[in-house]
C-alpha cells in the first residue's frame, strides 16, 4: 500500500514523522506492510519545565494549544522507513501538577494561581491531597489567588490537614476568596493553638515565627481580619471579659481592622503592651473607633515620638481621628519641635486640622512658608479646616507656590469651597504651566459642577498629556455631558498611541458609566488592547455591564515581546545567586536582597531598569510614615512608569519591615514604581508582588522624605555591579 513519494519531506517534518496511532490513538490501517519505530521525544529537563511555567503564567494561560497534526508520508519505494519521533508534549500547567518532582508540582500550582482562571480550581483542589505538605500548602495559596468561591469546600477541608503549614494557607485562601462561612472554623484553628500554648512564648513584636503552628495561627488571624469576622476572633483570642489572652501584634492588627467597636476594650489593653508593633496597631484601632477612653494612653505615646516613632505616629494619627480637645496642647507643642522630620510634622499638622483647634491657626499660617512642600500642602489643608475665610485671605495674598504639588493640593482644596469664591481661582489655575496641576483643578471643577466644565473636559480629552486626559475622562464619567460617550470612544482610540495604559483605561471606565449600549463596542475593542492592563480593565467593565458574560478567556493570552526560549535562561529558571541592589541616596545606601526565586521576571525588570540608569535622579514621590517610601516614577506625581507593564508575581512572602514591593493601580499594572515598607503590612500580603527585602540600611529608609532623590541604583548578581 505504499507509493513513491513525489519529493523528500521538508526537514521540519522529517524530525517529527509519526504513525497514526501516535497522533490519533487509532490502530494501523489494515494491510500496511510495516510500521516505523516510534522514538519518544527527548526528556524534558526541570529547567525547561520551569521555563514553560514562567511563560504560561506570564501570558496568563494554562496551556499551549496542541501542535498541528503531522502528515503521515508514504514510504519511498526501495528506501527504509525513517524512525518516527513523537512530538514533544505541549506545555500544560494542569498536567505538570502530576509531575513526579514535588518542586515541579508546587511551582505549577503557583503558576495556575497566578493565571487566575476558575478552570484551575478543580485540579488545584485535587492537589490538596498531594503527599507533600509543601505542594498542598501551595495549592491552597494558589486557590486563594484565583479567588473563586467554588474552592471553598476544598479549602475548608484543608483546615484539618495534618500539616499546620497547609492549615494556615487554607485559612489565608478562605480570607482571600471572602468565604465568611468559613470564619468559625478558622477561629477554631486559632483557639486550638491558643489553648495549646502555641503563642504563649512568642514575643509581642515577633514578625516571622519559625514554629509552623504559630505561623498558621498568624495567617488565620489575618484571614479573620479580611473577613471582618469579630466573633470567631474574639472567641479565640479574648477571655470572658473581652480582654486579650495573648499580646502578639497580629492580634492587635486584626482587632484594629475588623471594624467592630466591641474590639475597643481589648485594644485599650493592648495599648499598654510592651511590644511596639502591638501598641501601634492598637492605636490605629482606637483611632478608627474614635475611642475617647484611649486619649490618656495615646498622649504619652505621641509625646515620645522621638524615642519611638512607630508608636508616636500611630498615636498622633489616632488623636486626630478621635477629635478630643485634650490633645490640642500636646499637638501645638509638637508642631513647633525643631528636630521633627517633615513626614512626622505633616501628621501633626493633619491632626490639628482634624481637631479644628483655633489656637493652632497662627502656627499653621507660619508653616505655609516651610521648606518642605509636603508640610506646606498639609498646612494649607489644615488652615482650610480651621478657618475657610482665613484660607482664602492668605491665598489671595500669596504668590503661587513654586512647587507644583502644593499648587495641586490647593486646587483640590478649592473644590471643597463655596463655588462663588473658588471658581475664579480655579479658572486661573487651569492655565498652570505645569500639567501635573491640571488634574486636581479639573477634579475640583467637576466637584463644584462649574458652568462650562463639561465643554472644558471634552476639550481636555485631546490633550497631549495622558494624565490630563485621564482626569478629563474621569470628570466626564462623573458628569455624563451630552456627547461624552462618543468623545470617550474617540479618546480611547487617541490613547492607543500612548506607551502607557492610564488614559485608555480611564476612558473605558468613564464610558461604561454611559451604559452597555454606548460602551460595549469600545470595550470589546479594548479586550485586544496592546497592554494587558487595559484588557483586564475592559474585561472587568464588561462583566459589570453584563454579569452573564465571561470575558476572562477572550482577553488571553497576555501580549508579550519575549520569545518562548527567553523564559528558559538560567538567570530565571536556575539562578546561582540572589542578586543585590544598592540604592544610593544622599542619606545613605540601602542594600536590598532581590527575591529572584519568588519573582524572577519582576527582579529581571527592576535590574534592567537600574542598569539603564532609569532610577538615577528620580525623586521619592511618596512617603507615608510607618507605612511606605515609594519611588520609580519619572513624572513624580504617581502616574509615571517605564512605558509598559509587567505581570504580577504574587508569592507567599509577607510584608514585613523593609519589604520591597511593586506598586499597582490594579492587577498586573506594575512597571517601575516600587515601595519599601516601614513596618509589617499584612493587608498587602498576596495582593502586591514582593520582590526584595532590605538587608542593610533600613535606618536610611526611615530617614527618607518626599523630595529626596535616588542618586543611582547598582546591581550585583555575582559577576557585575
């Protein structure tokens, strides 16, 4: 049944000649004289598998499409059959969950979680029965990343896993998916640990306990905080009188964020703890609850700001939130302290504004000429809170502030004033030469519903500056002027020329407010946008407008310029060292160990930008005392980036003091902006990519202020710096 071949098969087919059973699973055609030997494909190395997983998760897909069938060529007369070589398997994350290597199964589970498709839930749920605890705990973590509630039953069962590590990750995942029904079982996990004395010997400020049972308890406590589940938490960590039985800081953190005033008595007790973190989180809680009984405890904490800034800042903020006039004398004293840094002074000024203390007015007016733009902006806000008329009088007698950020703050403040006095000033400010001021002016005009603002916004949709277009789009979505829908569709098209996503995404969000009829054509176009971040936003908006739609598949795969083989380079799949970055500033050098195993593409992006000199000379554009220092924005207004986005690489690393994370607008919008935490921030865990940890120079991080600059960022990877 063979016939001579008219020509020799192309080389690309000769390598993968296969017989019908290999391709199609059927039997040989009856009567064939002979069958070629089937040669299996070369074995796939661990490094290749790691590269597959990295590529698939970066493209946000679970598998590659199967290869096209290879034609079966007839045997040439008088020539032996060539051996048939089976094609290599198509990379598939779900199939890799059955790999004989536990580390491959674990890594595949994480990749499926990062892809984020609900299709990944059933195989991950099955993996919760894997014999290796490390694999099971990663499966639980990955289910939390997907966030689909269909995983709830499997995760609840995993709360009873013999490994505390798995129990903790299951609790965390249940918190991430918002399964409030699991709260009692999570609380029971904590209660059992407390009764067993697991937490008894842990210091109040211990951040990363080595005991797996204690770490599981930490994750469970944070899960109840996410779920706002007071009663299960109280049953586990409070006694019959409502007092804490342990004073570990995660307990204070959870009670502070749980938004239930029944936690106030316990927080008052925790304010007296020996642990600084415990006191700081307790202060946050009593401030949020406006608990006046805490004032006498907070005052000495605030007064000791120089000795203990962590609790001092928390106490100052809490005093401002509570609004008790007993705090005014101390705050007046603090605002005059000569050796207080600008960030802390901003907190004191803000607290005085919240307290509406007339005695502070003269001191605040003096601060309008403070060297720090952040302090001047805070002083303007506080003066407006205390005496709007004085604010207007002072403003009319001052030249425009030389710093754009202060002028932008004034624009925002004017949006809270009487339109009759605010509009003339805002109209003049709309011509500011620094375009970074314009968004705040447009926002103020929208808030005041100024006459003619609709036409102004439509005109600004054509601006060259993408942030101005973003602000104009947001205003149009708020006011919905006639013709705004067509203008927003045109603005999206105009924004396709931008390297960055922000203006296009803003146009889509505003257009969605006009309804499905107006928005759907542009939203569907945007689901194929060149930037994955825009595709994500478009899919979210489509789902909001049409809950029956399933756009998650339509936006995939995520676009990338990287060739498939580029994911298998040794620096990504088999690094031999942990690279270090050295951030040089006028206040010292910060050394960061980069998390190349947990966030390889993020680390690669950061180091590539550093070596190009991208960060050199950039200002620290955001400092929030006891929270973060943020940099990496060439614009300085929080909206700049490198001109592209990278995918999130969410991992299990917690946000502790000195943790380095990637800043985001929403999922997968990272680029160049990064932040360093001053203290633990559990609400960021599993939400923002951790890609480094400060190993030396944390005191430099503490000294950095808004407006300080990065001289350069040097990278050491074992060979170069």
